[in-house]
C-alpha cells in the first residue's frame, strides 16, 4: 500500500469540499424543502455527495500513476462513477426524465463491465455456475439496481453514509484476513471519502448527499463487488451480505409496490427505515441500528463465508432472513 498517505488526505479533502458545497448550496438556494414525501422537517442544503465523488476520483487518478495492475478496475470505477455522478448532479439541479436517467445508468454499467471483463463464474451450493453472456446482462441489471436502490435508501440523515462505510471497511477486513491485501485500497479510500462527508451528514444533517452522491456510491460499491468476484466468488457473496440492509429493504419495498401497481419511479417514503424513523421520531436510532446490524450480524456471517467455508449463497439466505422479518415488522412497501 505504497500510497498510504492518500487515506487521511481523501477524508480531509472530502470534509473540506463538503463545507464548500454547503456554502454553495445555501448561496444558490439548492435546498431540499420538506414535503409530504419527505422524511425530514427542516429545509436542508443538498448536493454534498459531490465531495465524495471528487475526493474519490482524484484518489483514483493518483493510484492510476503507479498501479498498472489495477488499471481496469480503476477505469471501470472512474468512468462509470463519473457518468452516474454527472447524471445525478444534473438531476439535483433540474430534472432529467426517468427514461434518460435509466439509459445513462445502463451506459455506465456497460462501461464498467467492459473494463472488468463481464461477470465471472460463481460457486452456488458447491456448483460452479458460468452464465456466459447472460452473466453480463445480469451484472448490468445488478449494477443499475444497486445504484438506484442506494438512491432510494438515502432518505434519512446519515444512513447511506453509514452503510457505505460499514460495507467498505467490512470488505477491507475480509480482504486482509483472507489474504487479498491487493484489494484493500479501493474500498478503504471510498470509506474515507464518505467519512469526511459524514461529519456534515450525521443526524441532524447539515447537508444532504443528493442524487450525485448516492448514485455514485451505489455503482461504486457494485463495481467493487464485481472486482472482488473475479478474485473469489466467495467475496462476491460477502459483498451481497455486507450490503444486505439496503438490498433487502429496497427490494422488498419495490416488490410490494409493484404488486400493488404503484408507479415505482415516483417519490415515496414507504421503506422500512422511513417507517422506523417516523415511529421513533428521530433519524439517529435508525441510522445507528444500520451500523449495528452491519457490525454484529452481517460482518460475522461474511467472515464465516470467507474464513470457515460457509457456502456463500447459504450465507446470504441466513443473513437476509432476519432482515426480511424487520422489513415486514416495519411495514416496508405498505401504504403510508
């Protein structure tokens, strides 16, 4: 890890850039005004996630100078992430029709997959499964869903930041313990970029992430999981486990809304975490609970997968089962 000096620098840069973006948002009246679909009650500047994007992309540029072995992953992350951030930034400042946003999302996913080499064979219940060209199609939908669900789940103070930090640092622990140290730097840098922003976003938030930041995080985490899949299919399952809180809440909510015939592209506040925040009257306990679930439930199961040879697919089932119960308990997808 020859560029270790980058780690604190990325956090400090993100911290400072968020402060600048907050002043810019206030000066330009880029404010999220509470409405019937909001989970907050106070007008708050938005767009602070751009600090995460800039800090992380600059770090990738520095790494590209001396990390030729990781160049495909760096280009996949940088190109797809930058495109999603631009789309999100434009949407934060105006409005882009859903069909054009979706087209941009698939273009970004395609870019990432071309550089990563598609989707590798994975082990499922002891069987090696190679999906061939269908695997690339699956991976494209996986990336697009992950970036959109991250946008859906960025609805209360600090939750998207805490989830990203927990998933990235959890992956770093897995990589280090399993002997894949060459993979540690990218998720560690992403965690530091988010950490700097979290200072301003922790409940009560002084600035929101915005679509540019949440979409960027979603696709970045997806690309990191696919990069890991090419090294070990068990690591891919571990990423799915680490991201379980967001995947389960968003997917369960989407399925319920689809079954009811709702327009899924319309804003709503029917995710489990949103019902929970209204039930408890605060964002803080829900955001902290996400961190606790990641640290004390999902990370230990991922450790069992990578260190104790627990089948990855079975690990996902075990990890998701109580999360589904929580989604039901907190009425995910129910009418508000």
